[in-house]
């Protein structure tokens, strides 16, 4: 019960935060003056709150015609969330497999791999996404094989390449964290006991260490997702994807900003809350959010 | 500590890269007077072989942009603006977050849970999106022109980019401070009668200082990333000049040769001449890598530094102040004397 109460309170805090944030552009000075417009800020917050409570009536303007926000948000929102969830699952699984393979290697190699991931992690997301796109085009020019659709057209959403591109950097981040967590776990006594009993290294990693490191991984996932949302913005722009971030960029309006952020935030929040609940039930680890 | 930093390989590599880049950039302005070579058509044996944008060649190492200006020169002129402003923004972020972080860590740490939840919004909103949302009205020209002058726009951008990262950074600093405040030696200082400010200055500061440097470097990396992203969305540093000529609309222009502007300028030519975009992005990547190297060096050095610091700090002060007769009765008379001698020698 306490858990539930805490989560509701946390949810409320974040929604209030989003509303306050969405009003910011009206607070800031405009028209050549240097005064903060508090009055306009309160007005726009009022507007946002009324917009939040009447979702069915919120409209946006495209080239002169008014359209309902709700229908648009449903279609593009599900698409963007599919890409994000697909990418994060892919990143997680790929990183886990890589970590498993790495931990079976000799220590000298592990150190080299660590330096490598450190360098890879520093590459900005723009560069990676651009290179992915250019690489597919180059491959097509050379071999005539088009493995993935590289740009999305209206009515033909693409999945494979965006998910792949979006998952590269999170995969590297997950990999780095997993290595450090697993190394920490391997120093613990239960691993020594297991080794002494003759359990294979493979089995120790897959059964015991994996289970015990899930809580810290969930903690870290928050940072990874935050980082991914930033990547998503770039990705949707480059691949011409009609997703939620691009929609946001086109209509920089407080009510739409607030609603789109909520559309991204709510599935994320639910995922984390459920994950935390499950983990705290099944293992003894405490997840600090 | 500085000496040790420069002995650390990672830090040295990162520092040298940024130092050399900035020196060349400054030399370019003060010695070569911002000269930027222009080659619009490349001739070979009297025949034109390539028009601008010219692809990278041996004598034009990074190629030219659409107007024939050499990328090498533009990168070199722009380096000091990009790196300079990133450092400035990161510095303001650090200063502002220190004020709020100290307030939160020293006085409001009880409400940790609620404060963290309130600031949690920043974990669900990409910084780039927030920056675009707030900065677009200031920085993208509308048909009636800009509302602010160039330098006003630059300062508005610096301040806004700095402030949007202050809440999460304050929480970071505050949490670190709160952690230090929970140490046992703080209880000791409190029992002896140290005020909160005294404890803050004498006991918390030495522990938080290395952390602050690390946070500064992290913010620097983040600022560079945000600047690259903003340039990518054609919101350039100091404003984007739009052309509203209905017949021959010029592409958005960057005002200086600042790197994020170079990215935005080249975006339209991505498929035909990718180097125009890739060169500034690769330089961003290299600079960020260099900063991360510095960060890594800083982390290793501060970790070792703290281990060395501890015994000295906890032993010296109390023993000197306690008078002879109140001391513990030593098992061997000689032991204490030796200890005191050693301490005096040290001071």
C-alpha cells in the first residue's frame, strides 16, 4: 500500500513539473524587454491545465485546418513508443549477450574491451545515426541490396533501421554498466561458494549474477531512457519519421508540449513502476528511484 | 593535485588536444587575421575538374563547403567560440548549482525524497527538446526581424542553456553533500560546537571539491552535445538568420564560424557531399572524446587523492590540542613521544 501511495505521489510531482515546464516560454522576456512575464505565465499554466483536462477538445493547426490532437497523438505515440521499446529491448539483450561472452574471456582482454567501450560511448548520437544512414545508402550503391528502408514515407512506417540505430548507444551504455556490475557481483562471497561447489562459470553468470544485478540495472535504465529520448529526437528528424518528437518540434505550443511529454512519460513510468514492484517482490534488493 | 593530473595519461591526452585546438584557433584570429581560403573551382592541367563543394583532397584536407570555403580554416576559426562558450555555460551551471546544492544539501536534506521527485521531470525531458522549446522564439528570425541584438541573444542563450541544467545538477551536488554530512567526523565536529557554516567550510568543502571538478567536466560534455544538437536543428549560436525572399530564399546562415552553425549549414547537402556535415560533427566528437578523457583522468586522480588525504586529516588536529595530562595513558612511555615528535616534524 505504501508503495502504491508513493508512486502516485511521484506521478503527481512529475505531472506538476511538466505543466510548470510547458509554460516556461511565456514566462521569459519577449519583444525586446528584459522582464519576466509572471502574469502571462500563470495564464498559460491555466490554459495548459484546462487543455490537460479536456483532451478531446484540444486541436492543433496544420496549414489552416484544425485537427484533433487525440487521434494524432494515439497513432504517432504508439509508433514512437514501439520504436523506443523495441530499441531498449534489443539494446538490453545484445548488451547482456556481449557481457556474458566478455566475462568468459581472460582479464587482459576485458581491460582492452573496457577502454574500447569508453571511447565508443563518447561518440555523439548525431554521428552514429548519420553514419548508419550513410552506410546503408553506400551499401545499396555498392551492392544493390537495400537491407532496410532508409526514409519513411507517409503511410509506410519503417521499423528495422530506426530500432537498430536507436539501440546502438544504449547498448554500449548498458554494456559498460553491466560489466562493472557483474565484476562487483563476482567479488562477492556467494560466487566463491558456488565456485567451490564446482558450479560452472557459465551457470554462475546466467543464474545467480544475472538475478542479483537486475535491480541496479533497472536503476540505471532511467538514465539510459532519458538519453534515448534525446536520440529519438535526432533519429525522427533524420529518417523523416512521423513520430512524437517531430510532431513536438513542428508545433511548439505549451498544451501540445505538455500532452506529448505526458504521452512519452506515462508508458515509461508504468514500465518502471511495474518493474520496481516485481523486483522488490521477487528479490531482496531495494530499488531506489 | 594539478601535478598528478598532468602525470595521468588520459588527462594529458585530452588536455593537449583541447589546448592545441584552442591555440591554433586563437593564432588564426590574431596572427592570420581570420583568413579563410576559398576555392570554388578546382583546375587540373587547365581543365576544371570539380566545383565546390570540393571533396577532401591532399591539399584541401577536409574539403570545402558549398561556397568553396575550406572546412579546415572554418573549423579552426570556430573552435574557440564553441569550446569557449561551452566552458562558460558549464561554469555558470556549476556556480548556480553550487548555491542551490549547498542550500539543499545542508539545510533541506530532510525533504530529500520530495525534492528529488519534483526535479524528476528533468529525467523524462531531453535537454535538447527543452532548449529548442525555450530558445526558438529568441533565436530564429521571423519576417519582422529579431527582437534582440546579437550580443543580447548570445547572453540569453548562454543563460538559458545554463539554467535548464541547474535543477538536476543541484540535486547531484546536494546529494553528495548530504552524504558527506552523514559521516561520523561531522558528528564529531558538531559535538565540539562547530556551526553549520564552519562545518561546511572546514569539513565538507575538502571532500566536495574534487567532486565539483568531475561535475564540471560532465556538464561540459553535455553542453557540447546540446550545442551540436541545436546546430543540427538549425538553431545556431547567437541566432539563425533566415531569408524570407520568396524567390531566392538563402539557406539559414550561421553568423560566426561556430561549429554548430557549420553542422546546420551543411545538413541540406548530406547525401551529395557528406563531408560538409561530417567534418564539424567529427570535430565535436573528438572534442567530446578529449573531454571524456580528461574526466576519466580526473576521476582516477581524485580517487587516489582521497585515500591519501584521510589519515593525515583525522590524526593531526585533536592530538595537538589535548594537554599532556589528559591524554591516554600509554602502554609504553616512549610511544607517545615518538608520535608527537613525528607530528611536530611534519608541521
